[in-house]
């Protein structure tokens, strides 16, 4: 009898061990591609920005990124410099990526005739102006920094909110209160907080994508209300990085364990390019830079 009880107890223990093994989900390493400020236009070179060369640079970047088993690739805004027809040159190149692909809205993406602005979302295959991507226990939050802006606010309500925010900040003598920047609406900020709450509940790590920076070596390119967003980010330990473009010189800052990385612009300089592949590991991000973009190892706490 005692032998039978012992054997039954042993079977229960072994079954429990097997069940626990099944419930353990090991982290799977994965890779993504990053491009910022392709900013193509068949127009004259200006301010060290070689607009016509960007289509070929993007083509070479896509060819390189297709050599790797990417989970997805994302462009961090300013896909074009101006002119609606510019989309017809670079969109087919971008669509040759074998991986999933996403876009962040940039200020120059709205540098088209007002009547054509509602059509840019279809050209860029964007269903929602801000959204999240869920992959591998990560929640990637894609922001729209043109939500409130002089170029990207397309409804009367958003235009009124833009005027209100601009007037509110005008008395603060902020270097980033420029017409080429923009801000997040209260609606978008509430959505961001909800996304962060979901990430915390689901034990997900969070990365942000935006065209505009919030921290960097200079502030002239920052979101208008970047301080509101930073205050929100500081409340959630699940946030690990914030990737952006817009400042073509690039920059890097770490604050409270969050990596704020501004990728360099692809359009800049006569003979170089800039893009990256990012490898996600359990305790770090490895940025493999191409062209002007430096490689980095970013530790995750």
C-alpha cells in the first residue's frame, strides 16, 4: 500500500514538473529594420540634403534588410520631402521589403496640397495615425507627432486644439515651438496611457516610435508638449526605448533606464546613407548601423 502511494506521489510530481516546463516561455531573439528621413523628392539639393538620391539609398537599404529574417521594418517619418507624386517613387521600393512594414508620420509627409493630405495615409498604407504593434511580448507604440500641428491637423477640432496648444506654450520661450514641429492631443496622450497600462498588466516591454524627439543634445526639434509625454513615460518602468528621426544629425540620451535614440537622416550628405538593423535580446538591444548610423549596444533593465 505504501509503495502504491509513493508511486502515485511520484507521478504527480513528475506531471507537475512537465506542466511547469510547458508554461515557461523562453525569450526568442528577433530583429527589426529602421530607416529615418528618406525624404525623397525629385528636386534641387538644399542644405546638404540630396533629395533625388534618396530613392536609390532606400533601394539599397531594402536590399540589405531583405538579407535578414526581420520581424518587421519601420520608417520613422518624412518618407518624402514634398510633392504628392514623390510617394509613387519610394512606396514601390519600400513595398519590396519581405518583412512586415510600418510607417510613422513625419511633418514633410504632409508637404502636399491640402486637398491631397487625406490621401497620404493610403499611399503610406497607414490605417490609423497612431497605433501599436504587438510582437514577442513587446508593445511598440507608434505616435503621431503631427496630431496637433500647422501642417497635419486636418479637422476643425484638431486645428482649434493646435491653436490652443501653440498659444499656451508661446509664453514659455521654448526653442521647439517651431512651425515644423507638432504635438500630441489630449486624446492621443490618454490612448498612450491606456497602452502603457495594458503593457504593465500583460507584462510586456514597451518601445516608442515617433518622428519627433523628446530628449536629445538640442531641443529645437522636440515635440511641442514633449514634457507631458516624458512625465507619462517616467511613470512606467515597462518603457525601454524611444526611437525617432526628424533631427537629421541624430543624438542619444539615456534617462531613467530609457534609451532615447534619434536616428540620422538617410537624405543627408552627398555620398553616404543611414539606416539600421536592431536585434532584440533578453537583456539588450544591438543596433547595427549602416552608413552614417553608428552601432550601439543598449542594455535593458
